[in-house]
């Protein structure tokens, strides 16, 4: 555990809005304790309790973050974060922090470039600079014959002898001298669509929103309570202490602790469900997600493709087609994709190891054209023992056909005619409709020089079946109110076929070619109308995600190099543990195993965490607000304080302890079925809607206590008839104890009613354990008031007659709250309760 981690977590824990409020309150109590000797015990008791809350909350949050960091470290160890450096003619492995200018770095296919590097050697090195310039095309890089004197402040990003930080190595290898690292790299200085990726600060903004609502209420309440307290007590210090205690009663003191426990529990559950978080904040953003973009291959469909057919132009089985495809895949230095892996393994399994060895001995690679996202074709030039060269290409069938002037049939070459083209279209379209992924294979010898002189060898069809669990997972995600959008590089027909089988609306499909002709302003108008995007380049995916983000919280699930831009720019980038290192590096959430259901569970659990926290804030703040109204009323009409400062704090601590059940509870399906609106938008409404109700019944309790119970206990007609100081204190103590118990009972009952099902009978059945614990807390609070240890804070044992009067009040109050809740749901919706 390094110092940087501890420093970052210290700032994160102690400088969030809720902890800052508690720290401020604690310091205020500490100052009052110093200035006011007569109230030393009360103030000391107050700030010591709050200090303990802050420390415990910080410890729990630190444990949660440390646990998450430890879980992520298992994934991080698999990510290619190490750097290979050549020193003294040997390769050494170093951490990124150990890299320095002048080091010679070795890079290869599939890696993310760690720094700005000037090449000194390369071998078929092709890179994607999409992270820097937003362009999807692949650029070949090679050393320059002479060193350039270009300033790195104004460097040409298209220089062939420079490889820049955050570029992706598509194929080949290279070595170069480090010229810039960290903040000095071109990537850090570049301001493009892909580089500009400001994540939504949903958690931070929502937290400040909640804090400002509480502050506004406090600013209104404090002066009113203070003035009433001064008029009544004539003592400024006591009035200040009471007013501050009242305002503290508005703030849910255990909020940082409830948050810490909720997040700790949530991250633990997510890890058990096979989801690893890169940061705690990603849980909050995931709970707000309303659009999930998915790359098709490997997420909706199986990653392990199966070559179902390898055919010539007429659809006959062609061993030559598969052999040429094998040569292309074998000699490619690009990080192997599912198609390459499938071809290599199928040939080895079907034709044997000896067959593969013959091909390896027969040919050697002369040159390479790595996969181009623009035309979706890769090529290798091979040479045989007689030094005869041949270039073999494979890729998108339409692009392959456009490059072919001839075709092979029965080992003879024919010119490509209209009839031949119709025949190819007829066969491939039938395969597409069956959901097959089809690639073309073509070749040309060194005598055929133009790009239109290729000879079509045939095509290979892969069975691209949906995953067994994909349908159920998608339905589960839909029930969470999250729209599914498929962003695929595959053919329109194939993508549509897969989506139909998974019940994803495929009536409207738009292709990358169509999108490239639409300006951003126009795309913003139509992007919500489409659920399926096909034939996309990496840049297209990033562009769509960027536009969707403007009005939504967007997640992107992908695993390939072509998904890195979209993963990085999404509000929640999601990848899998078997993804490319670049994809895992860019992701906020790593799914262990390629199960889409894990994403659904992660969204649901993330929402459950923040629904519980928000429920606590709303219910606790509204209940406290009602108590404050009651206090203001009591101070205006009673000749004494209805509850002492320390009793108010003690009551809130008992209630908040009960509220620690929030992190342990499971939210209702109705609540997790839509994004969680984290913030104070409806907090003020909720407080005003439910808070004053408790005040009405508090006033009834005041009347019963002042005119019935207290005179009965003290043996007097009224408080005004008491001249003995002891009896006055006893009268006050009985009154305060009575309201203390009534407040605890009413708050716990309201907590259970508002937290659980709409129907009061159903919610008792739904969460019997919560009700049992609640009643246990009520009994404990009653026992506390009878314990001699608590007499010092003004408690008195109450007579049995008190319960005869109060129980009917509580029952009526519970029924009234239930009806009020129903009215609130009708007006504002179930998710807002």
C-alpha cells in the first residue's frame, strides 16, 4: 500500500460533502465545550460521539477501497502494464513509473504504447492513433534515415518514425528511444474527440446537491430556534448549543457510515457475482446507467467461432480456400482475433499438425498489410522456395469482391462476370440471413500489380451463435430500464439476424457508411431511434457513444482493440478478463467470464446500494425535520425545552443505528427498475411531504404529556402550580423522556413503512426481520430511560398509563403515514419513495 494511495484515499474520505459537514459540527461542539464550562459534559459528549462516527466511517470506507483495490489487483496483474526496455543488449521488465527519457522501449502487436517513442527499428509495425487524432485508419511506422529536429511541442503526429503514447500496436514489432513521458506526451497535449473524455461526476454533483438542500433548511431553522431559545432561557450559550443541536438533528449523522457500509457490501456482492471495479465511483455511475452499448462478437455471441463452410465461388467445399485463409492468419503479426484463432485451430484439428508444418516450411512471409478498419481486410505477401511471391488477403466479403477481377474454379482462373457476381451475392446473402459471419479470401501473384487484379479463391462461413444466457440477460437488463444498443463491426444482415434471435428490436438498422455521411448535429436527432448499428469502425463506435452521452448515462461493453475508444469514452466502460490488455486498461468495470448476466447483476446491485443510501437520507432527514418543527412549536408554548441537546443527539444516534439496516436490505424490484436519481432534487419535497405529519402527532403527544402524564406523575394540576425546583425538574424530565420514547417509536415505524412495500400489511410480511429489530430497538430505548446510568442526561421511568395513551396515537400515526405514502407515490412515482 503506497503513500500515494493513502494520500488519495485520505482526501476522498475526509473531503466529501457529508464528512465535511460532520467535521464542522464536531469542531463547533468542541469550541462550545471550551467556552462553556457549565455545559462541558454535554458538548464533550456530543463532539466525542461525532468524532467516533467520523473515524469509524473513514475506517469502513478505507477498508472498502482497500478491498476493491486488492480485488482489482488480480486483474491488473494480467493487464499489460509492464514495459519492456532494452538495456545492455538484454530485455528488462519495468513499471511505467520507472520509465525515463532516453530508454529504449520494445513494443509489439496488441500493446498500448507507453510513451512518445522515436523508432530505431521496426518489423511490419502498424499502429492505430485513434486515441490521438480520432481516426480509425492504421498507419505504418518505420525508422527515419536521419534524426528529426522537430520540437515535441509542435510535432507532426503523422511522422512515420514516431510512435505516440496511448497508440495501439495493431501488428508487428518495434524499438525506439523514449522522447516524452507523462504530461509531456502528445496525447496529453492533444484536444480531439477521443482525447476529450470528461466523465460525468454524478456522485459528486449529487452529493453536493443533497448537502445544499440540508444547508438551506439549516439556515432557515437555526435563527428561528436560536431566537426562541434565547427568549425562553435568556442564556446565549445555552441557546446557541440548543440551536446547533437542533440543526445537527436535521443532518443524518451516520450518513458517511451508512455510505461506507453500503459500498463495502455492494462491492463485495459485485465481486462474488464476478464483477471487479476499478474505482468505487464506477458503482455510482453504473446505478445511473440508462443505455448499454454492446459489441456483438464475444458478448452477445460466442467468442469461439466455428468455420461451418469453406467454399469456392459456387458453394462447393474448397480446401484451397481454408488453406489460403490459414496462411494469411498464420503469418499475420497482428494480435490474433477470434476469426484467426478459429481458422488456425480448425486447420490444425481437421488436417493435422503435419499439414500445418508443410505449409510453414513451404512459405515465408515477405511483407504484410495489417487489418484496415476502413475496408476490413488484412493481407500478407508470401514467398516460396523459388522466390515466387503471392499476396493473400481475407476479410469483408464485399470489400474482397470489389478488389477482384477474377475468380478460381476447379483450379482454373476466369474473369469476374455479372453472372458470377450474382452467384456470389446469392450464396452470401443466404448465409447472412442464417446469421453466418462470412469472409472472402483472394490472392494475386506478383505479376498482377493493380489493386483490382485479385483472384477470388472463395469464402468461409462461421457459425456465429448467440450465447445461451444472452437472451435471459438482455431481458433482465431491459427490466432494469436500460436500453440495449448493439454497436457491431459485422455485416448488417448478420447483426440483424443475431438481434432478432435475442429479441432486440431490429426494425431500424443503420450502418457505419450511412453514419459517416451524417453530421453530428443531424446524428444527435436520430441516434435514439436506432438500437442496432452495423458495419462500424472504431471511430464510429466512439462517435455514437459520445453523442448518446450528452443526454444519457452510457455504458459500453467490449473486448477488442476496436472497442477501446468507445470503452474509454463511455460513462461506464466495461470489459472482460479475457479482453485485450488495451480494452481492460480502458475499462472501469471488469467482468470475470463473458456473461452478460453479470452486467445486469452489477447494475441491479449498484442501484440497490444507492437506493438504500438515498432512502436513508430522505427518511432520516424528513423525520428529523419533523422533530425540529415540533421543537420550534414546543419552545413557543412550553416553559422549558422539550428535549435537552444531548437527548436530541442521543435519540438521533439510536435511530441512526437502526438505519444501519439500510445497507443490509434489498431494494424492491420496482425501485431498481429505473436509474437512481442521486441528489437533492426531491429531497426537499420529501421532507416537506412527510416531516410535518410527525409534528402533528408530536403536538398531540406534547398535550398528553403536559396536561395528563406529567401532572399525574408529579401529583400536581399543572406545571405553573409547581414552586419546588426538584418537582419542576422531575416534571421536565418526565416530559422529555415521554417525547424521547414516542419519537423513537414513531421514527422506527415510519422507517419501516417508507422503506418497504406500498401496503402496510404486505411490508410487515416482506421484511419481518426489520420489524422485529425495530421493535427490539424500541424496547431497548425504553429500558435505557429506566436505567440509573442515564438519569444524568435527564431520563425518568414512566408510568404504565403513559403507554395506554401513546399506543393508540402511534397506531393512528402509522395508518396516516401509509395513506400519505400512497398519495406521494401517485404524485411523484414509486422510485422517489
